[in-house]
């Protein structure tokens, strides 16, 4: 028996960077939110401000183990996202993606819940086509140090589509491109957090290579809006859809923008380019634009400003 009309929504990886923003948004939308996390790369600090809200529940649980609860919707975000985190225990990373997907799909099957998978641009590997469309099958090394993440996410997509074909599940697959914002990890080596933290501490800003490589950065609020719209689509819509910002910036341009925003004595310094560092990464979002009417709205400077404010508070600077 149900005594409440509120939608019961499970967010796995809810104490992480993206998950914590999603939990906030779902509470604002009037949902009952269950945040499940094993705190591998996320932290309770990301959701402490939600504890006490009667519609929010936090549960320590590892998605590689079964979970029997009653839900209407599942957002499956559990998985470390930064190379430093996912390479620290690569076997666990693959287990999280693969066993985690099986358990969450089993849960969705039993409860007839809709289920959204946070997939990644990394399913395209080191792409040979630019920008990447969803129809591109990718160029992925199956035995390298990034494979635990890339192949784990690819296998999770396979499982989603097989549960769809075999059991007609309401699946939604989103391939996320570089996203940034408050609650990124300060030490995960990603370019946006590195540059902001370096600038705030007055340290040199480390550009790898000559800084002419390009990336496109999506602000977290834009991405979360995309997730919610995707979940609301009808049964026929499964994705996979790319979600990210198609506007490209050079890494040197990003460093200059961050320095302008933060001010201070930092200088730009150039370091060797890591091996296999892609020259360009840019999503083609025409499909999601057409199907969901979604595109990022928040300009880089505005999103960076919010992120700088967060790190200022976080670092006490
Ligand atoms: P994050 O590391 O901040 O969040 C992942 C969360 O999952 C963490 O809170 C972590 O503790 C939790 N987790 C890991 N293994 C788990 C397990 N076995 N059981 C339960 N919880 C577990 O990373 P994020 O940036 O918030 O990424 C969220 C999702 O989005 C990930 O699936 C990631 O692959 C995907 N993604 C993110 C980006 C991005 O730019 N941030 C890009 C592509 C894909
Ligand atoms: N599962 C779960 N919660 C549920 C239902 C299933 O965690 O509410 C797990 C279950 O442990 C199983 C997996 O999901 O290992 C896949 O379930 P499915 O029903 O698809 O497969 P089966 O149980 O037949 O292996
Ligand atoms: N990068 C950089 N300085 C840093 C961290 C990263 O110049 O301190 C570069 C990195 O070499 C890459 C780009 O910024 O070209 C984006 O790196 P990130 O690890 O954030 O994301 P990804 O390479 O996965 O897109």
C-alpha cells in the first residue's frame, strides 16, 4: 500500500559530485530521495546539508551487492569518475560498473522502475572522429590502465540494452562529457579543479603541453536539468544521448580565464603532455537537442565563478 504520492527516487553514487546536485534537485522537485553510496570517492560532507530533510535518506551501501527496496525511478551514478580514483582499485571499478548495473537493472525489473545510466564520453575511447556522434562505436583499448573504467561503462551500456530487449525495461542512457562545478574533488587532477585550486593558493598554473588542446565544459546544473528531462521521456526514448557542452575552449584559454577570475600572483607554466592526451574532445549534441530540447545554458565564466566561490569556502581562502 502507498500512502504518499511522492515519487520514490534512488540515486546511486548520490554522495558524489554529480549525485549530490541531483539529490538536491530531486528534493526541490518534490521527490522522496534515497541516496545510496559506499563513500569510495564521494563524501558525506556533500550531502550533510540534506540530512534532516524528511524526504531525504542516506544509506551506506555498495552497489556490487544486491539491494531490495521499492522505488519508482533509479539514477545509476555509482562509479568513481576521475582517473586517480578509478585506477586506485581497478578491479573494484569494473565490478562497480558491471555488477552494479546488473543489481540496479534487477531492481528496476522487479519494481518496474525507470532506470537512467550515467555513461560517459569515455565509451568512445581515443576517438578517430570529431565531434563524436552517438552512432560512433568508439576506439577503446581493452587492456590498458583506463580500460577498467571505459570497458566497465561499455559493458554497463550493453546490459542496459539487453535488459531492454529481454525484459522491456524503461532504460535511459546518457553519455556525459566533461562536467564541472561545486563539489568537484579538489585533488582529483582534473583541469578545472586543478587550475582553480592552484590560482586560489597563488601557485603556478600547470598547463600540460602547449595548452592548444581543446575541451568543452558543461556546468553541473545544466547537466542535472538534462538528466531530469531524460528521465521524464516516454518509454520509446532510451538514448544513448551525448550530454555536454559543445562550446570548445583551449586549455590555455581556460587557464587565463581562471586567472582573471581569481586574480593573484600565479603564473602559467608548461609541463609535458601526458601520454594519449586527446587533442580535442567535443560532444555532438544534435540528438539530445532534437529529442529533449536540451542544451547547456550557463556560460563558462558564470559556472567558473560559482566553482571558484565553492573552492574559496572549501579551502578557507
Ligand atoms: P564521483 O566520484 O564524485 O561520484 C561517484 C560516487 O559513486 C561517489 O560518491 C562514490 O563514493 C560512489 N561509488 C563508487 N563506487 C560505488 C559502489 N560500488 N557503490 C556505491 N557507491 C559507489 O564522480 P561524479 O563526477 O559525480 O560521477 C558520477 C557518475 O557520472 C559516474 O558514474 C561517472 O562515471 C559519470 N560521469 C561523470 C563525468 C564528469 O565529468 N563528472 C563525466 C562522465 C561520466
Ligand atoms: N536484484 C537486486 N534487487 C532487486 C532485484 C534483483 O539487487 O530488487 C539483483 C539480484 O541479486 C540479481 C540481479 O539484481 O543478482 C539481477 O536480477 P535479475 O532478476 O535480472 O536476474 P536473476 O535474479 O534472475 O539472476
Ligand atoms: N590539464 C592541464 N593541466 C592540469 C590538468 C589537466 O593542462 O593541471 C589538461 C590535460 O592534459 C587535458 C585537459 O587539461 O588536455 C583536460 O584534462 P582532464 O583530466 O580534466 O580531462 P580529460 O583529459 O579527461 O578531458
